[in-house]
C-alpha cells in the first residue's frame, strides 16, 4: 500500500463517529420518511423544528457520503439510493441501534474497561446492559425493534430451523416474539411460548395477537437465571447466550436443561466465529460489542460444545441458520457464520 492509500484508510476509520452521529440525527428527524417526495429546506426545517441553516449543512455533508440528494435547479432535497434503503423498517431499526448515543456513552469507557473485569457499560452505568436499557425507555425500544429487525431482515422465510420432531417450543430470551411467530407460521403443528423479561411481555402479546396466533402461542415474563417453565420438548435460544459470560451461560443452560426431559432438543442460534478467519469482520466487531456491553463474547464451535457438555447437553449437529446467510445484512459480513447448534438433553 502506498502512503496515500494508508492515510486514506486511516481517515475512513476516523470519520466513522461523526458520520454515524449525522446519520443518527437524520433518522431521529425521520428525514428519509419526509423525503418520500422532494422537499425544500424551509419545509424540512419547519417539519423537524430545526434551524434551516444547520439542517442544510448536515444534509450537504451526508450527501457527500451518498445519503440524500440535492437538486440545484428546483432547490429541493430528495432521497438517494442509500437514504431510501433506510425506509426499510428492519434496516432503519438496526441502523438506529448500531449508532444510538447510548452506545457512544458506553464506548467512551472502552479503554478503561480493558484494565478491569467490569464491562464498559458497567463502568458507565453501574449495571448490566439489559438493566441499563430497561432504565432508558428510548434506548430499550430501539433495542427491541433492532432485535426484531435482525430476525426479519431477510424476509419471513429466512430462519432455517428444523422443528419437525418438536411440538411444544419455548423461545428463551425471545425478544418481541418475531422468531417464534415466524416459526409458528411455517410449522402449523407447533405451539409455544416466548419467555423474556416482564417488560417485553406487552410487545410480545401485541405481536402474537397481530398475527392471530393467540390460540397457539403465549408469553411468560421471568428471569432465565432463576428458572424456566417446563412441559416443552424443544428450547430455542437465539442471539442471547452471546450476551453473557461462560459462567452466566452455564446458569442459563442449566435452567434450560432442568426444564427439559432427557432426549429433548435445544437449538442454540448464534454467530459462530472462526478465529483463524481474518475476513470475518462482522464476527470481530460483534465480539467487541459484546465485550463493551457486558461480559459476553462471540464463541467458536468448540467453546459452544464445551458449554453444552458442561450443562447436561450432547452436541448433535451444526448448520447455517438461514439458507441465504446474512451477507445481505452488511457487506462486512460475507463470511459471518450465524448457525443453529442442535443439542440433545442427556
Ligand atoms: C439480544 S436479545 C435477543 C432477542 C431475540 N432472541 C432475537 O434473536 O431477536 C436478548 C433477549 O434476552 C432478554 N433477556 C435479557 N435478560 C433476561 C433475563 N434475565 N431473563 C429473561 N430474558 C432476558 C432480553 O430482554 C432480550 O429480549
């Protein structure tokens, strides 16, 4: 690489936080939605209650990076291809979650967190990530929508989970219920329950009702560190164990084991990292994210097998969680491996 390319690569990284802050402001002001048809800056500033001079400066800055487009003849703003893409509800919620100010507050403590056991989040807010989000309603709503966004992003047939041998399914840490609702629609023979913190229950119940699945699905609010409901023959746990340390994962997995009978199934759905694979940029960014927000981590297949073994499960098989895989979620992720790890209670 020549000196100019090296400097340019470094600057691409350095401008990241500013660009993300500008983009977040545009999403908060709902500019992609307002620009479904071309608008003048006067209209936009009145609608968003912002100062027109500052708003136009931000728009010009974002335009330089491909977001929004100015027509100098009509003197109107409209969406570009990139800002139009943010009209997609799933991508919009994922974008907001990745760059919300709450995240920056955490990341400001990243260096300090390298010197102690506490995560950057604990140093900043004095509690676990989920507790912190629960105390901040705006951040919590963005978080819940983004979790559903990841599940929805590739369309309803995205998740590829075999439930042919199951009839009563418990989705542990099931978020707003999106996964179990999708699976119930795809597998008419199953009934099931979404288990999550009590604060998530109204959202889950509203979604179950929206999809007219109240006769087959319900929700239970609780704490997976205390106990899990019984009488299910299959437990799903998606994008949740990644949030926790090995010690905490074992506590959750032990509770999963207690809730199941011998021979029942556990399907652990998460990103799996191959430490030798230098191209897995999404895997490493996710791992850093987990390190900042708690004591979670992205694990290798071997680390997952070990945790399963220590919690009363036998590793059975591993397969990609989708037929398409999430290359489309981010170009950072062509090789990120989101998998279903099938295990049997022993
Ligand atoms: C990263 S989200 C994953 C949500 C969902 N499974 C998905 O894939 O979109 C983790 C979920 O665990 C839930 N959770 C966190 N701590 C919990 C606890 N102690 N007991 C029950 N659920 C918890 C959160 O509310 C959240 O919905």
